[in-house]
């Protein structure tokens, strides 16, 4: 990819940058490229995408990195292709085929019933070839060294699992699906479990993330466009806009704004609220992200300290 080779571009400012990740790139590759394009080393991401996957990768730039921890746990949406009739070592197309079965006889009724069983609150066993650590070592590293790794099931929620198209191809059947899932859900594992439920095996052949929380492809930009045009102001979501797009908002008066800026606590607007709350000053700038689980709200992070001028 062409791009600047002499001078690092100037720092673009604080905020979130939503990238449409290309296939073949790791999330770390995208971060490294964005560091150059944004003129700062302070760039991070809110949840990885596998190299084969494309779509929404949310990057924090400058002080925007402080918002990433609140985005990691947000729900996510994907479009994907599941191939019935083949199981693979990695539960996706990057792994070797470990078993094959004729899936041409799977009926529509069987498919609908299996999808229904994989919708809602589930106990999902993550793909063994995942980044989960087992005894301090990544699970995928153990699998690739020949170990038989058995990961524990974990609670996830599949809010939507729709089959958009069924494409027979001899002994295999490809399904184009749309899913909306809680954080921590492995779409690869959904493909594996759907194939297992139908008795024919299954794996993921394509994955595109279309949304993280309230940030979708409509605000995403390709790396090619970023390199060609620069990270213009309209491509970087400023802190306040980013927080309003991703978190519950609370409007503050001047006294509460000043108190939070000095690191003081303020009364919670809704005590017992579980989700983080973005607190905004009367002039609209983002002051802090609050924990309102108790009677007194405490700041997870203060973005506009009183001594910042």
C-alpha cells in the first residue's frame, strides 16, 4: 500500500477511528498502520478480528484509547458464511479439514430447528484455536503444538441468528447468515456447533463484522482511503461524539462538571445502573465516564480534569 515515507503526519487529535479492516491483515497490522496515519503511537483497538475477517475495527486515538475498555464489552453484529459438511481444526477456513460428511440431505426444518437451539442465552465452548490463555499459554499455541485443548463453556447471548441464503454445492452446503451476539461470542464456534447439531460438521468460511455497539460500517473507512486522503476531521470521531455513539449519556450542570474535574464524586442520576455512563459538561464536551452502581457516582476515567484549562 502506498503512503507517506518521509514525514510522520501531524497528530490528528483525540477520538475514535472506525476502520473497515481488510482480509489478510491482523488487528495489530491495522493498529501499526493507524499509528503512522494518525501521527501518534497512542493507538489501540477495541477487540480483535481474525486475519480472514473483515469489517468494523474500532481504534482509539490519543485520549480516545481511554474509551476502548468500555467498547470491548459491547454487543456485535456480523454477516458470515457457514459451510456445512466439513469440520476443520480451527473451525474456520484457515484450518485443515478434519472430517467430511454429506450435508446435501439437511432439510429446511432441521436447519431451522438447529438455528433456533443456538439462539438466545447459551453456554458456548470457545474454539480451541483462540487467544484464551490456558496455564499462561494461548490456547491456539497449545493446539498447534499438538495438544488436545478442552476449554470450559462460558455464557454468551445470541440475540439474532438468521439464515439469509442457502447455497447447495454438492456434498457441502453454504449458509449466508446474519448474527448479533454478546461480547465474547465466537462466530466460529456457532458454525462448529450448528454443523455438530445437524450431524454433518461445519466451519466458517467468511466473516464480516458490521457493528460494534453503536458504531457500524456507515462510519467505517478503508485503510486505502485513510492513506490516500489522510485522517481528515470528519473521519475521526471526536471524544464527545464517540461517547454519545457508544455509551449512555448524562448531562451535567456546572457544579457537577467542576466536581468531577477535581476528582470528586457526585450523586448518581440512576443509582444501581450497571452500564458505564458518559458525563457531558453544559458546553457539550466529555468530562468523564461514570460508574453509577452506587448512590455516589465515581469516575472510571476523567477525560477533562479541572487543571487541563
